[in-house]
C-alpha cells in the first residue's frame, strides 16, 4: 500500500470534504485533468510571482500569452488569456504593498508526534505579513479566510521566524479586486 510522504493544507481540505477523493488523489495518485479554474489560478499566481520579482508587465504578458495560447488557440484558451491578463493588469494598478521577502515559498516542517512533515507553498511573505492570492468567482469575506490554510501557513512562518504574522488575502475575480487581512487576534 502506498504511503503519504507529506501532509498539506490541500490534503486536509480534500479529506474534510471527501475522504474517498483524498484516497484517490493522495494514496492511489489518480491523475486529475486540470480544470479551467486551476489553469487560470496557476497562471495568475505565476504572473504575480514574476511581477514581485521585478519582471516587466510586457514580459509577463508575453510569457502568459505563450503559456496559455501555445499550439492552436481555441475560444476557451483565448478567453482564459484575456481573463488572466485583465486580472493581472487590475492587480498591478493596486498591488499588495510591502517588500516581498519570498515568493512561492516551499516549506516542509516537522510536526512533533507526526511521522510526516507539513508541506506547502506560501504565495508571498513580506517583512511583516503573509500574502495569499486567490482567484474566485465569488466575493470573499473575512469568514472565508479563517481557514486551515491561514492557520497552517501562519504556523509554517512561525516555525521559520519565531513570529506570528497576519495573513492578507488578495482576491481577484472577474468583477473586482479586494484585500482582506486576518490579524492574529482574530483566530
């Protein structure tokens, strides 16, 4: 029987939603086809990562075009490119401020009494906060960020720095961009 080598927020959320789906994904490792929301979210995150590493808007859009429209363009991927570009351009007009210390920080942290490490990626860490980017078709509210992800990422940064930072979500959807911050006293 295959064993799980790490535990992540995605695994926890999947298990809470459907233990059978968790088993298929993380034990049997059945391949899932990427859905449009996953493609859009992943490409948008990549654009923001490049932006906060200092790449130009023009280069990022050119790379995005190559990524999304490679091969023979379809109506679906042309629409995806347009949406991602629109969200990215909206973000750079009003970016989350602060000095990015790390982008796409890959962590693996041992947890006392648990035989496998806690693993994940944090979108961005500033000097005094954790930033998570979300693309969504619904409007986020404060209750939507009081999640296992917020708590897990706060724990990971605490283990690295010895400090507890607030988590800020930058949410971009087709209609608008919002930022919600959850301070440590709102746990």
